[in-house]
C-alpha cells in the first residue's frame, strides 16, 4: 500500500513537470514560469558584440552634447576609408540639422539615441514609444532613411524598453569595448583600452565631442588597421534577421 502511494505521488510530480515544460515551450508566460520553477532569469539583453569569424569590428559615436568635432571625425573616417555609426539624440538633431545632413551625406549610418536622453528604463511603455518615434522621425525628416538601430542613454535598459524598441523594428545596441573618452582620457589611454579588449565582432563606444576624440580616433584606427581588423558600421556588423542573443549579449546567427 505504501508503495502504491509513493508511486501515485511520483506520477503526479512527473505530470506537473510535463505541464510546466509544455507551458515553457509554447508561451511567453512560460518564460516567467521558468523564473519561478527553475530559478533562472529571462531578462532580455541588447547586442553587446557579434559572434563572427570575420576579423571585423564596428565603431560607434554617441552624440548628445556639442558638435564641434563631428566634421573632424568625418574627415578622419574618410581618410582611412572606413565607416561608422552615429547614435543621435533628438534634441541634438534639432540643434544641428546641417551636421546630421553631413553625417548622412558622408555615408555614415545613423541610429537613434532617444529624443531627450532620459534613463529609459525608468519610463513606461508609452513614454518609451514617444521617445523612440519622435527621435526616429526627426532623423528621417532630414535623411529620408529608415532608422534600424537604437542605443539606450546611459546604457540603461529593461525588458519593457527592449520589447518596445523591437516593436518599432529597432535592434538595441550596447558595446563591449568602452574607450571612456568622455572622462578626458588621452588618445594613448583610449587606444590602449581598445587594443586590450577588442576581438572579432566587437562594438566600440566613443562620443562625438569628447576632449581627445580626434587624436584618439586616429590612433585607434591606426592600431586596428595594423592588427588586420576591418572597421565598419554597426549595421554592417550585426545580423538583422535569423539571430539570437545569448545572456552575455553576444549576437549569434541561427
């Protein structure tokens, strides 16, 4: 009799586990159940880097305050015959529309960096939608091109933000190599940070108006070129369909 009771309990446990596994496999709510039953996080993550065999990296510039050095950046990129990606804040686009035109005319990719540069992880879904749609429209009004990439201000994000960005057909981009140029590092210090961390598929973060950006950019391009890297835009580096992002933010082609 005791054996029959134990066997009955075992059957019930197995049945419950099967039901849970089915829920996990077929629904988004199952992802939430995974956290409860199995104790692992289903937090979404943006793209920090790309899994690729190509010796290829992307350089990106965030633009929120100031534009004095932007044309100098464009001249250096042209000199080295490389491209890059600028992530522009909406109020920066409002203030420097002619510079936005020059970035676009130089063949440089433009993504959105929000409209007002808030911590978007603290916003509700509707506020996030407004931040993204307004900034996208401002860029499109000048360039006439679709915006496909988004970088969150301060690198701050949560599931709601990433889901809303995806709803607007945006790929959310972080970085795995930070020059810390905004801290006033010297060109040599920035270059050292890059060369110590860069690898195939890296996304490098820089800012368009940091103190030593022009000297730093030139030194970084010299070093990366010597190491055999192809330097490109984020849009050319990342996969736009048929991909998955692991928990470390590495984008893989399925």
